[in-house]
C-alpha cells in the first residue's frame, strides 16, 4: 500500500482543531525561519508557532511599560487647573534627574 498523504507530525499537533493563517514575511525573516526549520528538521510552521507562543508569553502590556510616567489623580492637587501658584517654574529648565 502506498503513502496515505498524511503528514507525519507529533500526536499533540492534530488533537486540537487548527486554523490556517497565511502571512507575508520580509525575505530576511523568511530565510531565517527556513534555516531554523531545516536545521531542526521541522516544518516552518512549527518555528512560527513557537515564536508566536514565546512572544505572547513575554509580552508586557503598554500600561506596564509606561506606568511610571503616568501621574495618578490622587497625587495631584485638586486645584491644579485654577491655582496659578502651581505654575511656578513652568517652562524653565529642570535640574538633571
């Protein structure tokens, strides 16, 4: 009996319902993924899946990256917009941080 046309893949791969996504990659990135897949003897799609999973695991939200730049409401004076005393020094060079 000849080949059945079924890809040889780890068992876990086909247990879940999978969707197909087509993406366009710049030549250098495609070449890098191709080299890695060939070196490891796995499909390019496996390299892409691993990269996506790893990128999602280490992603830091925008809020977490800029939280130290946000001034919280409870840290500000309640008359900030109406009391000109809060403008002292506005527009002048600050000391180095």
